[in-house]
C-alpha cells in the first residue's frame, strides 16, 4: 500500500516537472520569437533617431545618403578634440561627398568634457554645431544648448579663413565671438574645439572620405 502511494506521488512529481519544463520552454520560445520580430524595428528606430539628431548640424545642405551608414571611428589618441575615440559621419549627394559630421569632445569645459557635433561642408565652412552632452552649470554654461540660447548658431557658415584662426576666440580674448555673460570658460572650450576640428578636416579631408565605412551592429 505504502509502496503504491509513494509510486503515485513520484509519478505526480515527475509529471508536474515535465509540465513546468514544457511551459518554460514555450515561454522561452515566445520571448525569443518576440525579440527576433522586434529587433529589426528597434534597430530601424535607433537609426532614424540618430539621423534626426544629426540633421540640425547639416543645415542648408542637400544630401541623399543615409548618414548613419557612413560612419568611421578615429581611434584615440588623435588630433581631434577629446581623449576618447572620435566619430565621423560622411555625408553624400549621390556619389559626391558634401560634408563631414564630427562627434568630438571639448576637454576643458567648466564642469567636464562637452560632447558635441560639428558639421563641416567640403569647402571647410561650418554647417552647424549642436551640443550632445555636458555638465555645465544651469543658467551659466548650459546656454550652449539651442533650446536655452542661440549661442552655438553664431558659427554657421564660418571657416578657418572667416575669421582667421587668431580670431577664433571670445571677444574678451580679442576674438570675434560672443561670450556667455559670467561664463567664459565654456565658450572658450567650445570655440577652441571647433577651430581644432576645422583644422583637422582641412588636413585629413581626403583620408576621411577614402576610409571604408564601418558595418553598424
Ligand atoms: C558655482 C559656479 C558655477 C560656474 N559655472 C560655470 C560654467 O558652467 N561655465 C563657465 O564658463 N563658468 C562658470 N562659472 C564661472 C567661472 O568660474 C568664471 O568666473 C567665469 O567663466 C568667468 O570667467 P572670466 O573671468 O574669464 O570671464 C561658474 C562659477 C561658479 C561659482
């Protein structure tokens, strides 16, 4: 009797175990299937978001290439601003290069590095500057953000010849650019980083467009 009861209990435990294992396997398959179905959509959304974020630094340019698919990484150390790897997106109209979009870091911000975009057309003029990330003080250095002030818009259309490199400085240092009232450390860092990026583009323009694009994950 006792043996029959324990055999039944054992069968019951086994069948519960098998049922649980089957349910777990079904759930795991469903999760894997859902992930597979949504991964492509997520990747497309991420690319669209990145392309939209890059767009403001390419104002006034005609281009028809998917910017996010022409990325190259310049491994640190390099001659661009910042100690981390720099990213460059090449921008084309058909086969013709029309601009390069740099993601660089100004090292000497007031509260740390300032990561920002600089778009440069083939003739060496700035097509746009947009700050992506910073820790500058609210109400002071954070006026480098376009929704707080127009400060970064003053670089549009300028180059290393207009003004000459020595005038790439705030007015207080003898340059041509407006400073932010009570916050001149932040503007100095950005102006210097733009000037260095323009100089890098001038020297490395051909190599930038000759490099093969990296495959995006
Ligand atoms: C709490 C605090 C936060 C500050 N934040 C900034 C800032 O974000 N950017 C900046 O350029 N200066 C900032 N400053 C001001 C700088 O210390 C400096 O006085 C200012 O940039 C003016 O520099 P100048 O004397 O060369 O004109 C801050 C100062 C204090 C006390």
